[in-house]
């Protein structure tokens, strides 16, 4: 999802948004994550680590991009989505926003409602963007958000 693009009706709880706006690249260092968003993050990260450790098919999602999932996960910084990002991208199933090739992941307030497994799916999806995975419609040739999430669920055995 790009916030405005895509079919809102097809958005599912695993969807995320990509933004190319400068505002999204600027870390919001002075804002801590809301407590429940941080709790979901803390539940999800160990699941991601376990899946990357246990499943070659999960590591391969990063390998095909010439990247390493564990390195990308460790290099990611998590910030609360700004009010503007919340307004423009979050909602309708979108729970995180990131930039391709960046290191910052912006978590929507709705991220707080995810289970550890659901959070793990989103965290891997976002880490793939950090590793260079592009997404339709921002990149016309690329898979859309749902297709990337499906790859994550299948490759990392998260259902
Ligand atoms: Zn995405």
C-alpha cells in the first residue's frame, strides 16, 4: 500500500505502507514508542530472530536481495509514526511505514494490536524493504504489499 494507492478493500492486517517522502526518512528521536506499540515490537522481534535462525526459506528472502535478515533486523530503528504518517498511511490495515533501502521503520498506533506472530510478519516485511525490496505501485514491476506479506508468511512459516 502507498496510503492512497491500492484497493482499500483488499488491505489486510498484514499490510504496510511505503513512503518516499523526506519526512519519513527523518528519525523522530525525541519521541519514544507508545508503550503498547513497544510491547508488540518486543513480542515480535524474538519471533523474527527464531524464524531467521530456523528457516533457510526465511533467510532466502533476504539472500535474494544480496542481504542478511539478521543484520537488517539488528540495523533497523523503530520510531512512532508521525501524526502526518498516521493520517496519510496508517489505518485500513496498514501498521508500519518505511522507505526502501533506509534503516528507519515507523510503527503506526495500530501496530499495538498485533500479536507477536503478526508483528513478526510486519517486521520481516519492513526489513525486506530496508534490504531493498521495492513494492507496487511505487515500483510498477514489483510485487504489491499483500504479495510481499504472502512471501514472508510462506518463507518464514508465519500464519
Ligand atoms: Zn511493504
